[in-house]
C-alpha cells in the first residue's frame, strides 16, 4: 500500500468507482495516523470499508510494516538501530537518533550497495536489489510508530544515509520522498530531508535540473583522484574533477549549500596537507564539511583518526573559510555505521 502516491491511490479507488474524498480519508489513516488496522475506522464510509475488505485480503494490498528482525540501542539509549525484514527475506537497517526535542531517522534505499566503498559494511556486501518506494516509506512509518509508542511525536528529520546509494535508485527514492513530504500524511518538510550520495554525477545533475527541494550531502573522503578512488571505487566511473564540476553546477542552479562528508581514517586522509588540498578543491562552492572519524568495520583494517588530528583538520578548513563540524559517532556501540548490524547478524 505504501508504494502508492496520492495520485495513484486516487486512481486505484476511482477504478473501483470511489470518489476522491475516500482517497483523502484512506491516505490520512495510512500516513498521518499510521493505522495498523483499517477495518475498524469510524471515519471510513461504507464504500471505502467494502473496498478495504475486498482489496486487503488474499493477494491484494498490505499495510503491514516490515517486522523487526533485531534491535539494538546505544548505551546512552539515544540511538536505536532496527534490522527490518522485507517480504523476500532481505534485511535493511533503519536507525533512529534522538536529540533534545527531536529525532532523526536514517533510512536505507537499497539492500546491499553497488558502490563498494572499502570502509563500509554495506559496500562489502555487494548490491542485492533496489528498495521500492513503499519499502522506503515503511521505514519512516516504523520509526514514527516506535516514537509514538514511547509517547513522542518528534520525528523531524530524515537522512538517506543508510544502506545503499539513493541516487542509484533515483525514481523510487523520489517517489518515496513525495509521499513522505505530503502535508496530508507524514509531512516531513523537504528542507529537513538530506539525500546522501557517494558521487553519482548524473543523479546530482538530475536533482539540480529538477530543482528537487531536498538537502544534498556528498561523500568525498579524498582530495585527489588517487586518494579518493582508493577509498571510493566509484570515483573511477565519475572522477573527482567531474564530481566537483557537478557540485558547482548544483550550487549554481539550485542556490543550495552542499554538505561534504569526510570519513577521517588515520594515516590515509587525515593529514594537514590533505585538509589544505580539500580547501583548495572546494573553493567557490557553498560547502559545509562534516568530519566523521571512521566507524570500524570487521573487514576493513583502517583506524579512526585521533581526536587531535580531527581537530587540526577542522581548524585548517575553518581557517580557509569553510564551516566544518565534527560528527558525533552516535551509536558506535550499536554498530551504527551502515550495514554493520546486518553483517554482524549474518556472521553470528
Ligand atoms: S558508504 Fe554508502 S555508497 Fe558507499 S558502499 Fe556504503 S552504502 Fe554504498
């Protein structure tokens, strides 16, 4: 059911002779209220009730959210990570991060990932399949249900930074975000949503061309072609120069800032010279740089940069005029780097 956009739901109902008002009622039940049972809704009129009974039995539509295969919480209780089971047995991770007065959900867009970043547990798994729009929406509904059960309604922000490369699954991601931002339903504002890419150049240009209203984060990790492609193999397909040109065009066409993500790995990309090269590379781009000490994974032997090195790197970027923040390593004790929980469960 969550695959349907509002227009598609209206068309489904219209094909059965139901008026548009029923689509609005059903949409609110599904997306605003997160209803678990549609058979007992007092706001449903008899034609909609009959449609529900007909279509939601047998092989028809389902409103069941993916069951939780496992759940872990960080020791401070602020980060909860869920491994959700999809209908075909695939598993994806969804993370809920708590901040004072608000929560952010980090959701997955693919099972596995084709991009092969060397330090990433999902990349080490390889690509399995794209998620459907409904499977992406269902993760948000799951997080909201968890929060509501705890008496909170504060799911404010969304980051597409879980398993998978969102711009490699562009159409399903955009359909899902259209549903998630719909004001009659889940209603998370587009400005509160960030799409994270490892540098899929055609996707960045498409976002710019379509003037998509979402935030963009680009994972860079290297300031020379050699440095970057050793960590992010997809850089051989879309080289650094091409990526930076696409980022310039994105900023120019949308007027938006780009967040650049930089995973700091001891001895690989954490030197003062690298920081200076990065500052030169990004000259003229409205950039904010997020520095993230490496999250250790089982099959990558790199280590996180030390706190002193991270601060020195940050200072060089700031001195060059760039806002640069150090991302807290939220939930490192729950394997919150994408793909780590799934990999650990498989290995167990
Ligand atoms: S970091 Fe992101 S893009 Fe790279 S392999 Fe992992 S999931 Fe894919």
